[in-house]
């Protein structure tokens, strides 16, 4: 294999890693700003974790006095923070909206459109069981029998999809219907590429999930 081939291979690997990181950063930013939990990007997380191991091996080969080692370590810490905060944000949503998320995920499982990873779904189910047991032990077991039923639907907390978000259009999108919450005068708008807006989350929820808009 020639030096030219080696350089091309390295460039392709670098571009791929850069694309993965950009995608993960976008998913992290959307997850932090969206009121609901979004479809997981565990593929990007796993890919980036593999890249981190590769970068750490390369850093260890550098002399400790090499400035490049310090710079690369700073970049590694930044990437690790993005991954950790992304996963933490999702866990916080799972705990906050546990009942509604578990119910919706069970329905999505039947259609194969899961938002949670298998481990996240197990965590959500275990969290729900623990919450129910805790309420039974601390409250329900000490009230009259007819009041001891744990009614999931009445306990469920739902994200506020009517909340407003800042967004940037990644591409031109036509025909977004904004619901009139007071009357029946719905409004239809178009988003031009690179334009920025403040809108209710619900009408643009699917656009966030398919990458046509980015929350900012």
C-alpha cells in the first residue's frame, strides 16, 4: 500500500469521526432542549466511545511534555462531557416522565419504532416498579383498602409539548400548521433554510426527529 493510500484512509477516518461527533452534538443539543424524550442515538454514542479509545491510545504514545497531548486530552474531555450529559439528560427525562414514557415505549415496541435503548427501557421499567413499591410501603399500605390501588394513568406526568423552543431550519420546510390555542384560526407557515424561529414544540416535533430543524 502506498503513502498516498495511507493518507487517504486516514482522511476518510477523520472525516467519519468528525461527522459522528457533529451528529452526536446535534442529538445532545436537541435532547437538552426538547420537552420530550427523543429517539436514541446509541449508534453514535457507541461509535464515539470507540473513537475515544483510539484517541487515548494515540495520546499515550506521545511524550508527556508534548503540547499535542494536552490539547488532545482537552478535546477528549469535551467529547466525554457531551456523551455523559446526553445520557444523563435522557435518564432525567425517564425518571420525570417514567409512566408515560413506559406506556408509549410499549406501544412503539410493537411497531419497531423504539425511542429507548434496551437498557434504558429496562431502567424505566425497574424505576416504575421501585416507585410503585415505595408509594405502597410509605402511603398506600396505611390508608383504607379501597384507596390502596396504584393507578398508573392518574400518576402519569407528561412533557409540555406546547412549550416554546428556539430552532434553526436545516432545510426549507413548507406548510407547518400552528394551532390556535384560543380560537380556531390556525396559521400555516414556511421555514426557510438557515432561518431561526421561536415556535411551539408540538408542530415541529417530527422535524426535530428527522433532522430538518435544530433546536438552539
